[in-house]
C-alpha cells in the first residue's frame, strides 16, 4: 500500500507540474458548458435538471480521456524512465493501479469543478439532486472505464499519438455497441442474445440508467469489472513489452 501511495502521489503531482493539466481542465469545462447550454438546449427545455449536461459525457470523454491516458505508459517508454521504474521495489500491480488512480482522480477533479452547474439548476428550480449525484457517480465511473482502456493502449506503444488513436477507436466501439443503428445492423441475422450482449457492453446503456438516478449494482459491477480487466491487460502488456 505504501508503494501504491508513492506511485499515486508521483503521478498526480506530475499532472499539475505542467500547464497541460490546467489546459485540459479549462477545455473540459468550456466544452461541457457549451454542450449543455448551447448544443443541449438547456434553457429551451424549461426543466431544472442536468440531463443535457450528462447526455454529452460519453462523446466528450471519447476524445478528452484518451488525451489524458495516452501519456501513462507511452511517455515512460519513450523517455526510457520505464526501465528505472521497473527496477524499483514496486509490484507491477501497484504501478498500474497507482498510475490509473492518479489519472482517475485528476479527471474527477475536473468533473467536480463543474459544480456551478448544480448551483445553477438549484437556483432556477427544484431539481432531483439525488439523480444529479448518481449522474456524477456514473460519469466518473465511465471516465474510469475510458482511462483503463487508454492505459492498456498506452502500454502497447511508445508513441502517444498512436496510443491516443487506439484508445479512441476501442472506446468508440464500447460506446456504439448499444446504439440502435448498430443493433439494427445485427438484428437481421444475429440472435437476440447476441444483441443483448452487445448492448450490455455499451457505455451508453450502462450510463443512461445511472444518469437518470437508477444506481443498479449490475451497472456498478460492469464498470469495476471493465476497469479491472483492462488494468490486468495493461500489466500483461507491460510484462510482454518490457524487453522492447
């Protein structure tokens, strides 16, 4: 646990050691506000809720989260510091988990900075704050899923741009697997259990229920299992490529 804490503090501190962290937070806040109030038609809806805010998170994360994740391991391999990291008395699991948790907390900080939106809807009306809370929980869990995938893709290559592209592609597949267009494409020949399985892997399917205030244990297990599986894959990839 001490080693995990060291890795976590090292990584979290590295985010705020450069202007990139602040640029990311500003971009996230600006885009979230733009999508909510302009594109999402917040005022036109005439309802005091944050549905318009949460509706765009899956698409917003599709490009912003891989930008955070791409540096997790690719930068270490490109700079050669991964060799030094491997010589430290730290387990592979602590390395992977520490880096992931630091990135997840960093994204969580950016998400928490959108709290003025919560104050806004409470000023304008009487929203269901329970649903808003679960929406934030679901959004953070979904961000964790994106990050875990991005961590694995970052471990695959030392090129951050390639890691970014791979992360976007894989995350995109997890997003669209539950979209009606994809479901219709399979419905003509695939059995129903295949369609249900595809839909169950979709970020949209899982997040939609949580963002509406339904905190189902199955959805929580999905996100934590997804993160665990991809982090395990990250550790495996690092072991396979440590000689590169």
